[in-house]
């Protein structure tokens, strides 16, 4: 932001002055709000991208998915007959920078909305700023923080089911088929805490017991030292891990159990996103189970929408990039970017959205949406959208590793994932 | 898990930490001891070693062991060369003033990190281990490679000690450490000694990184932790004392392994930092350091 204000040979004083002036300009909003968008001007969507930092492998694929979805959207005539643009801005997977990116979208780029944030600590850091700036903010983080009421009326999650619903819907299957005594391994921050809290509740409700909880800092690089905390009587090991070290995590888990006795293992695919399941050291995963938001390997009887989506984002039948088999996608999660874009389209068209002045009308129109049908715009499956909690609900898959591939063995129903509303955002003021 | 095997695992983990830490910290300690430079970019040199090891693994054909052997020789040399260049181009021009060199090495840290981000990318990338042997104990399995890391670190440290004590280069370094001006008066090219020492320190960090990268994966932000722990070790051991560094690395590594296995890794870091504070208050020169005037 301050670059343009720096003269070729700045003194320190001049630079500091420039930065201060720039900050003042931005906060007072010198650039008046886009008063009236012309009907042919493109709609600008700001995409808050984890291009660097610990979320980078997701960011790479989220950018590709968003670009592919945008092409489909514009080829079909855009939104309200207007072309759509996406502005990608890196937040370094950092909450503080996330808030700055949101601010940039609202004040500098004059974006109509912001979207695409995944890591829940970044969502927690960014969403309040979006609320203050009255910028509709669409997150794809799975975190329960939207539906829990912790955020604000401007923040919505129409593209992916939240963790609470995911674990509620799968817990009965895990307890019936794998075992009753569960040990949980999860990252020690908001997203992991959602797993800890709601899966533990769901286990108890289904007659099981969580006998140990192992929290691991998300920036950790070595994991062996955590594994002795897994009690020997554990029947099911529930793991979910994020960040650049996920491959190390799974490898070391394999080393730790080796060829000895091990519990049944149920993991969230997060522990393996962007990682080739055939990597050396991961052989022990054969026979273990994974949650998948969207199955990485092409399943039998896949819908046409699924095939078209897979081709559009450039992913082959094994979940890797068509141009580089070593570049494995974050396939279980990235559908949320695609679906969020089309949810935004549905909302903007329902609201007759013209420009930033219609942002409130747009959020209200989103709240009135009840469902998204499965199809080209929602290839992962149908969604129920709860306008009061701003949260979507969808179908979850449980897959088993067979012959080095993930094969779906169970799909939850929509009702499995419902829980009583914890908030009614529609009663909050804008 | 029962207490015995639990402790065994903790000690094995601690030993691996200690070995890598000893290598990294001895590089930092050398640079401080001889040049009186607090090298904040040390972690970046560590990261650079790991990233270069990944590139080597991509380019060298054949089994992983061959690529690894090449990386173990080539990466420290490249990193050392970059460090020597940084020394002559930056640090020398600042006359090795303590404050200026700290700021300069912070800048260097950012340059190296951003360069790695641009050329290597933001992802963590695995480097295959030279061999995959798993020890299957009755209670748990353990990577044979991790134990090999400990052995390799001991050999390298022995080599460093031999160089310092029994070669002419080591003699010159020690002379420069004791008194830079007198050394210069005796015809020692202090500039070249400094460049060599800075390169050697960075090279040691790079060797540690090449050894650890099959366990941890290469990532452009991986230098932070080793830097912090190296500073802790060097301060506890006594600035500039190689023997103190080794003892402190063993102490910190093992206690880190035991505390983080039995309690929590965060607690291990808290305690290590607390020990640093106590050492600074009660024995500012460190366990084995000598008071400098």
C-alpha cells in the first residue's frame, strides 16, 4: 500500500510519513465508495488465498479451482448478465495479514465480496474486519465458528459442511464398525478444537468413550514424541492434522506402529491432503479409513457433474493434476470454492445485485436460500442451507484404503448431520 | 505405554534432537566465538541446506542413497560459498560491528527465505531417506535412519574438533579468536579467516539440515526452530565455547525429548527458555564460557 508513496531516494522520515499518510487515507476511506456500478462493469470478487505459509498446498489448488469455476461461470453469462472477475490476494495463512487483505478488498480494490478463506485461525482473524467493513465474506473453512454464532451477519459458509455436522454424521458409523474406545489426535487450534469438542460429544452420545486427546501445535514438524500418549487399549485412533508436515505425521505414525499391533485408524483426509497415498512409508494405511468431503479417487457410478468438474479443475482419476502426477490435489476440500462461487451467483441473482450498495440485500437473499441441488454447480452433492446459521449441510463420505486407493464404503445422509441451531444471524443488525 | 519403553523412546527422540542441535549450534558458536558476530541468518542457512538437498534429490538419478550422498557433500559447499560471499559483501563492509551485523543478518535471513519461497515454492517437499530400515522393538517401531543421523552427527563433530585442534587452519582460527589484531600482526589474513569461519558455520547448519530433511521435509520456513534452539544452546553452553555448546546441546536435546514425550513439547520450550534466563542472570558467561573483557 505504501509502495506508490515512496520516492526513489526516500529518507526514513519520508517513508514513515508516507506510510502514515497512506494508512490515514485508507482508514478515512478517501476513495469514496463505488457509488453506482455501471450495469456492464464486472463484478469483482476478492479471493483471500493461502498462497504461502502453512496453507500453501491448499492455496495452490484453491486458486486453480476458483479460476476453473470462474471460466464456467463467465462462459454461461456471468452474474446478472455481467462478467465476473476474481482478484487473488495472498494472506500468508496468517490471521493478521488476513484482516489486512479483507481491508484491501473493501477499501482499495472495491470488491463486491471477499471469499475463499480456509484455515480457521485466519477466518477468526479476518471475519470481524469483514463485518466492520460490511463486506459479505464467504468462508470455506469447515470450522464451526460460523454456525456457532461466533462471527457476524456478513460471514457465510454456503459451500462446505462444518466440522460439527461432519463428525456428528460419521460418529455412529465409526463406533459401530471400528470400535468404542477412541483416542483423538488433532491440531491444537480452533479447527482441531471443533473436532475435539464435537466428536467427543458424538462418541458419548453413541455409547463410546474418548479415552485420550492428544493436541499437537499446527506448526509442529516432528510427531513421534506425541504417539506414546496413545493408550494401548485404544480401539480406534482418530487423527486429523493440517499444515506442511502432514506427510511426516502419517509416516511417523506408521513407523511408530510398525508391524506390531495397532488400533483401527480413522483419519480425516486433511492428514493426507496434497500427499500421494502411495508415498514410501505409508503402506500401513492399507485397510484404514478416512473421511472425505469429496472422494479423491473417481468412484464407480460418478455423476456427469462430477466428471465435468474433475476435468475442469484438471484432476485425473487418482486425484492428481493431469499435467503432473506428483502434484496431488486437495480434492476433498476444494469443491467448496467451486460451490461457493455458484452459491454467490444464486444469491446475487436472487437479490438483483447491482453494486456494493446492494450488499445488504445480497446477504438477505442468501439467507432466504434453503438448498442447492446437486449438479454442475454443486458437483459434490446436494446441500441444505440454513439461512439462520449461515451454514450449509451436505453428504459425507467414509473411504477405506484398498490396494493403495481410497474407496468409498459409506455415505452419510443429510439428516445425520443436522443439529439444533445455535444462533440466528437474521435477527442481528447489519 | 509402560514407563521403561516410554523413557527409551523419549531418550531416542532426545538424542536425535541433540545430535542435530549440536551440529547447528556449533556452527553458530564458531561464528560467534571467532568473529563475534551474532548470526541471525543461521536458521536460513539451515533451511537452505534442506532446500538444496531436495533439488539434489530431484536432479541426481539413481537410488536415493546416491542422491543423498551427493547432497551431503554438495549442499554444505554451496551454502558455505553463499555464506562466504555474504561475509565479504556485507559483514566485512560493516567492520563486524555487533549491532550492524545483527541487523544485516536479519536482512539476510529475509532475503534467503524469500529467495527460497520464490525458487522452491511454499510447499513442504519430502526428500527420500537413503535407506528405509525400521527397528521393530516389542513396544514400538523406530526409524533406523534417525539413529544413523546421530552417528553421522558425531562423526562430523569429531571432524570439526580435529580441524580446530590439529590443523593449521584450526590454529589460525584459534589465534584469530584469541586476538584479532595480534593475529593480523603475525601475517594472518583475518579477512580470509572470517570468510572461512562464516562459511564453515553455515556449512555445519547445512549438514544438519541435509541429515534431518528425510525426517522432516524441506520447507522455506523451517529455519525458525533450529535458530531459536541454537541460540538457547549457545547461550547456555557459553558463547564461543565449542565444548559448552556440545554439552548444552546434549542437555537441551535430551531434556526436550524427555519433557516433550512425558509432558508437552511446548513445556519443553518454556523450560529451555527459562533456563536461558536463569543462566543469563546467574552465570552470564554460560556454563563453559569465559568472561570477556
